[in-house]
């Protein structure tokens, strides 16, 4: 067959294979068969999640200092796309309380226009990450870093609700130190009515969750307390008094500011958002898999998160991700397929259009109470204390550094420093744990007594840049120099470029001294690395398939045979 005819067919096959790799769970589940019974279960679950998402979405937007409808828009647009395109059967997407701190920082520096641009760029970065299949690498983010920044975000979200919870009046800056000072200076504006409403709302949320977990506790608490404010005429700030109400329709889509000046300014924030969205969504998907026994596709999920976050700012929305609380609610309410997530977005849109004017009467201390409840779960003092008591010292250092940097500096710095510290400490532990021993004619090997003039170096575990100095200095103290060196690499599972360079330096040094090298060959990745570098051929290394064979060959070389 003509090669020109074969090539397009191969290209079509490649495209088809890529498309199959990113097939949304929605398509997969619909192909399995979809009945009216499943539709009924998905509709009930979608309505249940929508009832939870309504007050929470507005609370997150207000907590970030933005109009409440931006939270609803995010739930509608991003929530729909995450369910339509995602790789999880039960994932529910929308704005997340964990992002409040980042959003506040971006808006404080670059305004709402900067937030829209950063969110759009984060979406594009996630799309690229999905096609590069980087979704599977999120699992390598160290646990202490995740716990540290999550706990730090929880503390910051709690701090951010004090103003509305106490009914304080005045300007409060975004950074922690100045915020605490400003809140203290505003103590004279304390509003007892606002505080009473907030505490009552928080108490209702906790009690309903404890004694009536199937009821929509958030909505009941917020609506009930806000109704009391209106009926009693309490002097408490509402959505209407601060924002003039909420929009009751989706705005016309438009591109954010993509000028070079804005692009350059918000790229670091976009990278932070992309990282957080990826981590949060995949952690939520993994948790959903644990509950249901299903399996998500991480790169498909990342692709959906990217599309959703590129689309949300077109309508003026916030960053979005998979949210564990809403995902768990979907599962417990009987959601069967991603259709429940689509319906949850549709129900929120209907509520926004039909009930928008009533939302103006929601009291701000009520929404602050909602976020305080979420922040307490993010902080999770019990898990934090347990980690600090039982974890290794290195991990505790990483967690505390990430936690404090999140609270007092910024989330992007905290994540970068936390990951860097965790990586360096991991390298240190691996280097300390790497087993590299040397034997010569005066010592007894586990397999045999080495002949005179033969020295054996046994390595086990990974050989990487953290232990390369040990390789380079292996024969530094050898006196006299051996006539044959055995490199036992049978138990080496991984070798990197730095370690390969160190081994080649050692081989070159042996060649200058007239020392022959016998290598007990490794398997897998190290074997492929030696083949790629051509080290055995270049340095005339004698290869052996086992330790015993290497010793026998070294014996013959030492005897001049």
C-alpha cells in the first residue's frame, strides 16, 4: 500500500486513541444505559446539592469581597462543564472556600479584571497539563504540604469572617498582620445584633447537621435567621444593603483582559490557581472513588477543570474546582451519574432567575456563619494535632512552614517553599537510607571470599543526585588500588543522570589506574540507562548477570586469565 495512504490512516487512529483517552464519564455512563429510574435518582441528588450550593456559593463570593452572583455564575457555568466533561462519575464542581484567600489576594493586587484573567490562564494551563498527562503527578504533592496549606487557608477564612460576624464597619486590608490590627481598631463598631444573628445561624447549622443530617441545614439556617432579621427589623447588613441585590441572569460572555501587561502581572497567580484546582479536584475525586468503589480518570478530570475555569471568567465567574462537600452530598443523596451534576447547575440557574430578588434579604452574618463552618472543617484541628504529635520531625517542619507561610505571607510562596523543603528533606532521607558498602580481600562477602586485589562496591536502592558524592569518592581512600573493582548494582531500582555521570567518572578513574571493572548488571530502568549511555562498551566493563558470576569473573581477571 502507498505510504501516503497509510499515514493519514495512522493519524486518524492516533486522534481516535487520544479522544478515547479523554472520553468524559458522562458519555461512558450514558453508553452503559440510562433509564428513567436513574434520571429520577440523579434529579433528587442534583436538587439536594443545589440547595446546599445556593447559600454556599454566595457566601464564598461575598467572603472574597465580590458580588454574590459571581458565586452563583461559577456554580452554573463551571459546575455544568465539570460534570459534562469530567473523568469522575460523582464529582460536583463549583467555587471553593479554600480559594477565598487566593481570590482576595489577586483582587487586592490586580482588581476583579486581574482575577478574571488569572482564572482564564489557569484554565488554559490545566488544559495543557491534561494533554501532557500531568494529572497523575498530583498524587506526588507531599501530604504535609497539603495539610499545611489547607489548615492555613481554614484559619484565614475564619479570620476573614470576623468583620461580618461581629457587624464591624470599616476597611480591612487583605494581609494577615494588618487585618488583625484593623479588626482591633474597629472594635468600637461592634454590632450585638449582627453577632447574635451569626451565632444563632452557626448554632442551627451545627445542630441540624447533628440531629437532622438529611435536612438542608445550611439553607434552613440562612433563610430562617435572615427572615428573623427582616421580621424583627434588626440593624443587620444584608446582601441588598451592601450589594443592591443580585443579578437574575447570566451576563453576555466576553474575553478577559489578555494584554501583555496584565498577562505578565497575573501569571504567578494563575500558576497557583491551576495547582490548587488540580490538587483539590483530584483529592475530591479520589475521596469519591473511596466511597463508591468507582474509578476516576485523572487527566480527563483535569481537562474538564481547565475548560470550566477558562469558561467561568467569560461570564464574570470565579475559579472553580471539584468540591468534596458537594460531591459527598451528591453521593449520599443517591446520585448515579454525572447527570446529577448537570441538573444541580440547572437548578441553581432556575433559583437565581426565580428567587434572585429574595436573596437581597439574606443577612451577611448568616453567610459569614456558613463560611465559619466550612473553615472549621478546613482547619481540622484534630487531624492537625494528631499529625504534629505522631509524624516524623522532617514532616512536622514542612507542615509548620507551609502553615505559617500561608497565614502570614501568601499561598503561592507557602506551596513553593513547602514542596521545595519536602523534596530536599526527602532527598536527605533517601541519601541517608541508601545502602552502599565496600568489601575487599580482608572481608568476607555473603556469597564468597573475595580474591586478593578485588574490591566490591554494593549499592541498593535508588542512585540519584543525593548520593552521587558517595559514588565519586568510592575509591578515594583506596590504598593500594585494587586490580579489579566489582560494582554490584543488582538491587538498584533507579539511577538518574547525576549518578550515571558519577559512575562514568569512577570508570574513567579506574581506566587511568589500570583497574578493570566487573558489573553485576541491574534490571529495569538502570539497565536501560546504561544501554542509552553506552557506559559498558565505552569503558570496557565486564558485565555479569548475577553477583556470583561477577565474583567469578573478577577472580579470573585478578589472576590474569
